[in-house]
C-alpha cells in the first residue's frame, strides 16, 4: 500500500470527480475552491489476479505462456523475460474495439475514463446457489436505496464471490456435462439501464465474462462496449473494498491497435 502522502500529493477529491465527469461528457473542469480538502487515502487494494500459465482463459483461447528467458541474472546480470499472451487473459480490460470495429482501442481510451468512482454490487450470497445468476436493474436500484444514486462516471462492479475459484480453471468456468458454462454476469437489462438511465464509464466482473456463463449471443458485450464504454473481467478482492466511496484506477496497457490487455486494477479510499 502506498503511503497516504503519495496520494495526497497527486490526487484530490475534486480532481477525481472532475476526471469522471470529463470522461462521460460532464461539467467542464474548474479549479478547486480555495480551502478545499485534499483526498486522504488510507486504503489501497489490488483488484488484480497474478497472471500465470494456470490463469483461467475463455475456452478456445491460448493460455498465458512463459517463454525461455532472454537474459538471466546468472548468465547476464540482468533479467529480461518473454511471454506469449493474448489481450484477453487474466484480469483484463475489454476495449470497445473488442466487439465493435468502430470502437476505441486501448491506446485511444480517454485517461479520464480510467480514474472513476467504484460501485460494488454484491450478489455473492445469491451466486453461491444460483451459479449463472445475473446482476439485474433491481440489484442496481437496491444499491441506490442504500447508498444513493450511482455516481456520474462510475464503474459498476459485480462481486459474485467468484474470485475464490481462480486457482481452479474447472471451478472458475464451471461447465456442466453438456459443456454449458455456469458463472454469473450482468443481465442485458442491467447494462441497458446503466447506459440509458445512468452516466457511467465501465462495468466489471469477478468472473470470466461480462455476460453470464450460459450466454451464446454475448448481449451485454454487444450492448455496452459499442457505446465506447469499457469492461473489466476476472477481477479480484471485490469483497475487500466498500460498496461505495472508493475510486478505481485502471492500468490498461497502451498498446496501439489493441482490443484489450492484462490490466492492473487498483481501488483506493
């Protein structure tokens, strides 16, 4: 965890709120009011699973591969490694271009859209018994009754308690005998509510896909990403951050022309 003084120097609550506003076309930036209070950060939580050859990937995609090192400390006094990796493995970012040829690529996403308020929708109790359950508009409205309106520019994150399965690809994918996957995701109705009724930047899940496991049409991807909003998949530690009040920092790799990439995601409050 970085010391609070680091965040106090770089980030104020006013800056963070304005960044979220700019990303979704909100009010223009204005200087902080005289005497405004800097944001003091007491907590920083990593929402990223460590990427390794055993990290679950969507069936049909190649696994992460660690190649023979190019240089080692023993032979060269320096370490340089080489990996084979797709842009959709481990904890990763879905850029709009992932499903929409006219969408933004990772190098084109506005940085202000990557520093946003975090909203955590906890469906873990339901998901423990209903493995293919989905976040619904009712879940979103229930969150708002407790915490207030979903903030402008937010990222809405589903906590299904699925991160505990990450060490077993079979448990994470959770396929039945017919090959149908069973894990939670967003409903298309929830995605459309967030698109049309709330001004947010992205959605994220602690499962393999924004769509729930049985989906074959990937309706959530197709409804959400072509609006030049983004998604995060395979998140970790969503049970360790508050349902409201944290800010998300999305460290997507800036690879020219990419549709996504393994991403370091941090929450602070």
